[in-house]
C-alpha cells in the first residue's frame, strides 16, 4: 500500500511487486510546496520514482501472479466489429464506474457483476408487488374469500432486454407494417423483461391466463405539471383514477406478454406442493420516440441527481390470473413495479445490437457470426448457486453470518469442473449465478480458490495436465489422456506431448495464474432472491434466472451453454469452441437455434468425495472404451442441458433452448424434437462432447464411479 501525504507530497512505505519482489523508496522523496518554493529532485530520486511508477503499472496490468502475459477483459465485455470494420464501444463500458465504490474488486480473471448487484439493491429499496381483485370478480367475492391470505407476490429479476432475437423482432415487425419508425435501430422502443413471484401455485387456475391482456408501462415522475406536459407532448397518459389530482407523472404503455413455461408441469408434481411460481412479463415500448429508447431512459436516470425537473423513473407490469376459492375460480390482478435503477443493464444502447444483427445463419457481416472457432466467444453458465439448510422444519437459505464455514453459492464440483473447462474451452467465460443472500460469501470463497496453488487443488493431475506454460498459452486442446501421464498417451502422434509431460512443472502457479494463461474468465452474477421465493421455488430460483440469462447477456457472446453445477463437460477430440463452431456456423452446420447435450450420470460415493477421485472417475470412464459404451447405453438417465446460438435464443429454459420461430435468422430452425426424442441433429453426439453428471445421490446402482463394469 502507498501513502500519499498532501502536506509535503512524499511517498512512503513499500510498493509491492508480484511474487515477493519489492522496491524500497529511499527515505522521503518530496516537493516542498511551502511559499511556492519547489526543490528539484536528485537524479537518483527521479530514477526511483520512474521505477516505482513502472512497478505499479505492471501490477495493475498483470494482476497477482508471476506470469507476464497480456491482461484480458471479461469476455462478456466483448466488442464486436461494426459494419465499417471499426470496433464499437465495450458491451460493459457503462458498467465500469460501478467498481470504484464497490467492495467487490475487479481483476483480469474474476468479474463480480456489480451492475446486477445495484439492480438487486434498487429492487429491494423501491420494487413493489401487490395483489387485488379484478373488477369483474368483485361482485362475486364473499367474506371467506381470503385473497391476500391465499396469495403473496414479490418482484424478482427485471432487466433491459438485450436479446438479439427481440431486436430482430422489432426490426422485422416495423418493416412488415411499413412504418419505418425504428430508423435502423436508432429509435427502437425499449424492451424489458421482468419476473414476479406469486405464491401457492396449487391454488392457481392456469387454464385462461393466456387469454387475458397483460399491460406494461414506463413512467416518468416530474416535479411540476408543466415539465410533464412538455415531455413527449401528445403521447402518454397520467395514471389517475376518476377525481384524482395530477401527480405530474406521465406513463407510456408498451406491448406486454406473459408466460409461465413450466407452471402446468410443476403444478402436477407432488414434490413441489405449496410452491409458488415466477411469472414472466415481457414488454416492448413504442418505436420512433427517442425518449422511449432504453439508452435514453437510462441516460435520464443517470442525470436525475443533477436535474430539477425529473424526480423518478419506474417500470411496472400488470397481469391477470384465476385462483381457486372453494369450488369457484375468481380473477385477481398482480401488480409489480421496479425503479429504473433496478432494470438498467451493463449496456442499454441496443443500437449496437441492431447494427450487427444476423440476417441469415451464416451472415458474414454480422457480429454474431464468428469467422472461425478461434473467434467464437463462448460462455458456460451454472446456477443460481446456494447453500441451503432446514430451519424450523422447512427449507431455508443457510445464514452465512452464523455459519462461517459455508461456501455460499460455490458448488463443491466447481474445481473439478473447471479442470475440464481449462482443458477444453480456453478463451471462454464461466458464469456463476449466486443468490444475493450469499453473494459476498461466494465472492470471498472464489477469491480464496483463485489464490490457491494448482498443486494443492489438483495434487494428482495438476502436473500431468498443466505443466507446460508455452503449450497452454497456445490455447489448444489439452487432451484428457494427459491425466494418465505418459502412459495415457499411447499413439505415435502423442510423442511430442510425452516430451512435454517430462518438462519441469511450475509449482508456484495459482489457479488465477492458470486461468489467466488459458484466458478463462469467471463472471459472478448475483440474483434477486427474497426468502419467500427461495423457499417456495424450484431449485432456488432457476426458472426466473433462465430467461433473464438470455435477456441480459446473450448479446455479449456467440454461443452460450446453460449447465448444472455438478456436471463436467468432456470432449472427444476437439475444444468446445471447435465443436460449436462446426455445429452452428460452419458449412457443416446443423442450422439449429440450439442443441441439447447428452447427459451421462455417475454416482460419486461419499468416500470418493475429493477432487482427485472425482477427476479419476471421469478419466477412467472416458479412457476405457468398454466402460464408455456401457455408460452411454445404460446411464443416460435424465435430460441433458443446452447450448444455443445467441442470435436465436429466447430463453434458456433449463433443458429446452426456446426460440421464436418467426424471428430466426434465415436458414436457422427450431430443432427441438417432439417429445424431446433423441436425434443426431438436435442432440450433440458422444463423439462431440457430453455432459457428465457427477451426482452425490444414487439413481442407478451400475452407474457409479469405479463400479460400472460392463
């Protein structure tokens, strides 16, 4: 740490350089500024100062570690080239200011999403949901109909919608109507997506909700009526009931739609009795009005503190539902609102997405179609992660303030799964969603892991796999056969790799050094999770996170995978990027919006619950062809997860890469098969890569690590 004293302007203490090297500033170097008399520094003092500045610059450039390589920005901050070949501003450029006032510090490997964290704080500070009877039901309500005792609602995730498929929808709809209001994307109305949790799904009547008309608005509250009337004159309305006085608030209605992808299925499943459900409302504001574009609304929000006219901006939704009250179903209304700070993303300028949107599956001019596998920007996503417990007889999020040893949202399989991603997905991003009530603990645990030496994390396989820095920097596949040392590399073509295995290892390398070498980023995303939602929601909030994931981050990548935290992705012979480029963008493309992975399950016994044994389980299975064939035939027990083109995904619905068939790039198709029957077009094949589910509960005895003899 450096101390700078304004009185004499001197530098004291030590300036730290990575890995125990340090530079001592001799005595005190200063300018005396009293009476405007400035002493000229001596030559050696100038040299020392220059060296000090260089040391600080080197530290900020390379971060902790011993490796002098280029620093890398998070992949989610990727800048796609525009039509003229110039790079547009970073997708995360508007989020950079968040780090200065945050306890979550940024480095070139770990990125904690403080923009998402600010959304959460704003939601809890100013978000609101409430339920009331629909006017059509009021005449039929009787005293025993306890609406508020039977149903509760709370606002969850909401965000500016950055999905390329929604941008394409706005562009195409405008062209069909021949209105030409979007002006090439410059005047697209803001698009948003939001989730409201409503309790007690068992008592919700789901038959008619699609017939009802939801609504959505963005509202601007002014300090006076004159400024309100001058804001987009002739458009919008005041949300007043009869005889109410003006609140100087003008609202602009958008086109809304409501969805509940798994509500019918969940309602019939006895495991989720007494659970609620997250209802999703998508909203698109009118085109052709600059003040109603996402970027302009966010600009106004950022200027509120310096304006006298504007006081507040908020987004609100309304949708209708039926509930069972005795033998009768009666309609009620769910209202939710979020302050604009709760929906702002890391980049609300959707013009950049519109100008680079892909018109066909192989659109060479599009920023969403990479030219090669090396250029393919890939994210693999897990979560939301959490540590749960039972409190007073029911499920609860574990208190990390009481349980000091809790790992938070860091999955026990993370380190073993990262081992494979470091091998087969160099240059990619691993995104980890965590519940907001354990976000800080999760971040702290992640920092601890990053600072841990590779030899400690991977005592048996680390040297075999990661001992050659030169080769790792080439970002090629590190084949799984290297886990067996020289014995695991049997063919003549592996001679060079055998030689590499004999090279000395870097015993001082930490996990952050290793990730930096392989250009892999960790992106931690906190997720709004009120206690009611966590305790009465499937998988701690996976359903509301799935559409949010696409809406928030799809525009930052070419392909995204949504996988479980206890699954490892294991390849046959190529990197994940090579396979996905071939599937999505090459001449051999299957031209699908998304694919499902084949999932092979292996039970890990309690005595095998350590990193070495878990890695050995995957190595033994993959390196033994008989075991592999047996597992493929007998251990394909559950649905695999998904991977999708980001220009075509609508929602990462856990096992279903949902899309909008009418708004796909030309040539791309929705390949989801009826009944999800396996087909080589929709399902990735086992000679590409598979999802190895390393489960801590037994489902089939022969699908067990080290016991699955054919």
